[in-house]
């Protein structure tokens, strides 16, 4: 395990909404991240043998027709060409766990994702909760203080029925999402996201945090624990190198604004 002290770039100017450019990853080994000497995250290139079958099953269910998905269209075809993406890959996502109130979408209360009510998606939801629970071992090992703080923050402020586990309220599964620069401002401050990645026949799809000049490889079957509320970050272009190439991510996070409205 490599120790990496994160140092902020004083000249960094976040450009929210801009797509990251293709670049090489500079974090490719097991790493624990520190800021001012305090551990804030880590990256594991290999999963425990007990975790891999759960991720395999969740990935398989996600890619099947049993799980309802929302189609995504980030950027234009011109942007895809500029990013040297030879062809557009299918982009879609699925959320399980809690979703916050969004009055502009006529959703006036926080509630559990409708995916849980889909009979065919029950196995996907079950595997998601199992994967979230399996994260606890690594999290408590490398970030014990943050682990305890996040667990307390979630259990003390979020009703049990709006949680996936005592650590996470929600999860989003993304297929081929090359995300523009953004910051997860809705997350509980001090919480850490768990990001599992599956890749096949593709290049890129690295998580980049420009303020630190860090680009994490997020290799196949890897886990990145990262406080996504802390910095602007994005995902570099995903370039398929063969038929059926894809990059899927399974992200678990803790929302901090669920008490704005609770559905009956």
C-alpha cells in the first residue's frame, strides 16, 4: 500500500460542466490518500475473494433487461469526436436506495427508488445492499475514524427505511458514463463514497481530481473510496477497444438532505 499526500494546486480553477480530456492515470497501485497527514480515502486494485462474486452478480444483473434504467446523453456527438471517442457507447444508469426530494421534478418528498418495487430487479437490489455491506471491512480497516463518523452521521439523521446500510443511503450504477467535472454537494460532509468499477475492452474511464493533479486508474474489479463532496472531479472519456467494450461503475454514497421531505 502506497501512502500519497494530497496537495492542493493553488492555481486550480474548477470548470464545472466541462468534460475531462483523455490522459494517463498516475495512481495505478493500491494507495491510501492523506491530506494534511490525515487519511481521507484509498484505492484498492484487487477485491477480496468474498466481494468479487457479489460485484460479478450485480454487474450481470445491471446489464440485463431485468433492471430498469435511465438513458443518459452527456455531451454532443461533436464533443465525443473532439474527445477522440470513435463511436458512442450506450450510456445509462440506475439508482437504488434513497432519492431526495426535487420539487422541480414534482417529487416533493424523499423516498426509496422505484427500482425496489420492480419484481425482476429484486436480485439486483439485494446484491447492491450486500456489496454496500461488504464495503465495511475495507472502510473500517483503512479509515476507522471516518468509518465511525459516517456511520453515526447516517444512523442518527436518516430513517432506517431510507438507508441501504448504516453507512450508505443510496447507490447509482453507471454504464459508460464519462462524467463532466462536478462536486457531490448533496452528500453528508465527511462521508466517503465507495466506487466499484468493472471494465471490459475499453480504455480510459479514469477518475480525475484536478485540484490534486490526481488521476486514478479505476481498473477492472477495483474499489476507490473517495470523499466526493470535497473536490471537483470527473471521469475521463471511455473509449471501447472491441465489440461490447464497457466501463460500469457502482457508486455508494450518503445523502445529507433527505430530511427535507419524507414520503408517507
